[in-house]
C-alpha cells in the first residue's frame, strides 16, 4: 500500500472534525509526530493480507507463515491474523458470492480510491475503501471496513467514516438523472459493514441507510462541518 496524501477532512478522522470543526485548524498547526505505532503497523499488515486474499481469490490460510513488511517492521502471518482476516473475507463473500447472494451480478472491489469532488466540489476530501460491492441487482451499495484493533469497539450504525466511504463509492458507481440530489438511478440504499474480529464486544456489525438519507447527512452534517471548520 503506497502512502497517500494527507487530508484534514479525511474519512478516518471525520468523527472528530464533525464533532469539533475547530480541531481542523488546531491539527494543521500542531507539530508533526514520527511514524505510526506498532499497533497501527500491525493493522496495516492485516489489511495487506486481506487485500492479497481478496485479489488472489485465495483464503488467508494460504498465506500462513509469510512475512509482511510495514515501515521496516516484519509481521508474520500467524494463526491470530489468519483467523481475524478470514472473518472479514467471509463477510465480503457473503455479499459478493452467488452462494450467499444468488442475484449478484457484480464483483467486489478492493482498496478502492475515491474522492468527494463530485459531491463537495473540493479536492481535499478523498480516501480509500477497504472493500465495496456495488450490487446493482439489489440496488444496494455495500461498504466494508476491517478494524484490526482489539481495544475500543467500533460499530456500523451512524458511523461517519463509512458514510463518507459510501458517498465516495456512490460517486464512482452511481448513475444520476440530472442533479445527483434528485435521483440516483441504480442504487437506493447503502449497507455499512464493520468487521472487528479481535474485539469480542463489537465483532461484526452492519447498518443500512437510504441513499436519500445519505445525501441529507452529507449535505447538512458532513459539508456543514467543513464550512464551520473553514470559518473564522
């Protein structure tokens, strides 16, 4: 995974800057710290395993014992990582495979880069979605996020990061009749999936939101926070 340009209006920090728009200016002035923590790097390694598994269409167990290098630290794919990432891969396949979703006619997309320029008119709102399935047969966009951390539980309901992702994915795969706010032709809802295998409290959660409600949230809450952050 190559490094990405940083955005002060990024998806992963959206809960913070939506709640406290003034934090954007404060963070911009804050001194830059060093590299990522060992926990963050371990999470990156797990994400790389998930990416390799989905792209190669081979289950994570096939990579057992391999080494993944993240910022000069070597992480060995052990039983714990295999079990955790397998849970995530299986959740994606529950939506993207005909065995579980007979009407599916679309495939999954991995590490999908997107931006919200189409929605916000800004160049500094972008991100990368772990996995998504634009299920046109069922007019549903599925967005998946792997959380490898075992501490703080994270849930899909009203999750600002995943709603941000859903808007980005909609911009890549949605078809609109005139103004996007008037009518999305091929999708009527988004289902947000969070897979946190190492946290017993949360585990797997999902939440559904209509495209209309997603647009309303994006316009009022997301862009409203951006406007506040840029104001005096």
